[in-house]
C-alpha cells in the first residue's frame, strides 16, 4: 500500500499529512525531518487504529476477521 504525503512550507519549517489516513500529520524544521516524522506518524496512527479496532471487536460476537490487500491506481 502506498500513501500520498502532502507538505507545506511554513515559517517554522514544514507541516505534512497523509491524504488517505486522517490523524497522520506532523511537522519538522526541514523537509527531511518532516518526512521522517511523517513515517513515524503513519506507524503510530495505524497502531492506534488497530488497538481501537481490537477493543471494538472484543465486544462483538461471531465476527470474520481476515487480511485484505489494497492496490489502488489513479485514473
């Protein structure tokens, strides 16, 4: 899976976010720092979402849980 990162120059450096992943956003003094921080933000956001899903699933009965791969090409 591949995401689209968006960065904007601001007086303090750069801010960035992932279009497809609400909550994955960051900042950095340089573009390189913002990119590195965004990688961490993506990992933390996915981890938090998994934890929330596991808590929700624990309350449910008879669920089907399976891996799914996504390949989306822009047209």
